[in-house]
């Protein structure tokens, strides 16, 4: 179950941001993103979906830190605050030609120090049986380079249409397998979230 901690004298649940990045009109992966948020919330986690298409940052010109204080675009400023306030992250990614979704990568690249010293987990999906495995692997290196602690547990969902229905509910045997693997993933993420938070507090890091 989700762990609780004190922040400015108040009992708080873990704050996890779930990032999703497809810009396509018929997005299948949103099923997995909704499943992730809903299941984390059921475990007592304060989980929020960050949809790159809804945030709609421009193609990277200047990173958030390159703007004078108070002059970053409103959507970028708001998201920077959410990232700084989070305890950990989940990246839900599809696979395009063995690679990352450009929408999610573009959003992620707008920030750097805001990500530091927090755990991140990767969930991937595809229409086929490999479940986005190659994009999943690619994200591990990228997130590590950006200062996150990438957990070893991961979930690969494929074919996604036979695993989750259009409401993001598990379907048949594939859905049952997802629930088992996601439970392990969430337990691992919770362990690292608590460990990283305690270390940040001990070191009084500004990030």
C-alpha cells in the first residue's frame, strides 16, 4: 500500500506523476496511463496523469531553466512546480520504429534539475506482443542521464487491445498478468520513492 509521510507538519501520501506522450488521435496507450493512475490511487498514492498532448509544450527551443525567473510559458512553469513537488514518476510509453514517442521525449527534455534524485519507472505498450520493449529499454538510459533513479521493475503490455478495454480495465488472462506485474512494479516504486525522499531530506537538497 502507499506510504505516508510528513510535509510541513501535514501527513501526505506519496506524490507520483504519471507521464503519457502520444499525440495520435486514436491513442491506445491512454488505457494503460489511466490504469496506472487509478491503480496507484487505490493503493493510497496521490497519482496524477500528465498528458503531453494536453500540456502541449512547443518543440524544444529553451529549457525551463534557461528562462529568466517568472518568464517561462505558463504551462511550463506549472509543470515545473508539479515535478519539483513530486516524490517519483512513471513514464508510460509506446514504441515508434524501435524508438521513443517524440511527444513524451520533447516534454521531458524541457526540464533537468527538477527531475533530480527521484525514482522513475517505465511502463510500455504496443499493438503487438513485444509490448514496446525496445522503447522501454531506451527510456532507462535517458531517464538515468537526467538524474532520476530508474527502478529495475518494469511492465510491458502487448497486445494492449487484448489486455485493457477502452476504459482501462484489465481483460481476461492478459489483464490478470498485467495486474500481477503492476503490483510488483508499484511495490518497487514505493520502496525507492521512500528511500529517495528520506535521502533528499537528510541531505537538504533543493531539488
